[in-house]
C-alpha cells in the first residue's frame, strides 16, 4: 500500500503502517459518510489506534482529507487502468462488442450496492477543498485509462470526460429516482455509443440495439 507523504514522516515500519491505516480509515469514512464525518477521533476509532496518533501524523484535518481523497482517487484510477489493460488485450472486434461493459466497469464500482453511497460521497466532496483538490489532481489517471479504451475501440471525437460525465450523470439521476444506477448508465451508454459506432463503420448494423447484451 502506498500513501502520499506529508509533514510527519514515520521512520519505523510500525509507524508507517499506523499512518497508512489512518489514511485508509479516513478514506473509508469519507466514502461512507462524506468528508464532514472525517475527524481525528472518528479516524482513530476506525483504525483502532489512539486518538492522539492522528494529530501526530497529520498537521491538520485538511492534510488527512487530502490524502484520503488521493487514496480513493488512485483506487478508482487503478480499477479503470485494469479495465483498460483488459481492453488492450482483446482483439479490436471483441473490444467494440463489449465497449459498454468496459466503460461501465472503468467508471463505476463493480458492486451495484455501493453505487448510491459512491455518488453521494462524490457530491459531498464539495464540503472540503482538500478533497476536491485531491480528486481533481487524480482525475488525470482516470481520464488516461478511459482514453485508452476509447483509442482501442476507435471512437473519434470522444473525450474521456464526456464518457465519465455520461456515466456519472446517468447514475446520479437513477440514484435520485430510486432506480439502478448501473442499469441506467448501461442503457444510456448503449443508446449513445452503438449508433455512433455504426455511423463510423465500427460495428455491424444489426448490433447495438437494446442494452448491449
């Protein structure tokens, strides 16, 4: 596990583990309850460490929030990079056939039960400038991974941010209406990408109706 380093640099292995556990605990709390729930006391309790340890390793709660946000963002980027690796290992025809699944897997948590909490905590990130800064910085890796899928499929004039915005927008609207975020995002992706691919000669004419199954 790699975590970003701030002012208090632990020298012993035990101290490094303790510090890393605090970052992971803060990241988990943030995903479940939002940045406002991240306090020295709540993080120490989650990490099963002394309350004083949080203040020792982090100069401020903002420093901890930034590292927790960075940890979450890198986790999401790794997920997208793994999907991009999978796409590049496929032959082009298979990649185009499964493009909806690839985009969905790269942009959203695999567990359908975590979709609502995931998007609620993303919206709650605006409560903390440190978190939004971490998410903005980490977006580069996520965009790059989505870009690799776009390139493998051969889509033209499509940006990673468009794909992410389409998925996220569909998911948030579904969550607000009590419906499946994954299914809404899947349907909207299919509604957009298959006609574009047929238009550009990337997909057989009969493919791409419905939800992509």
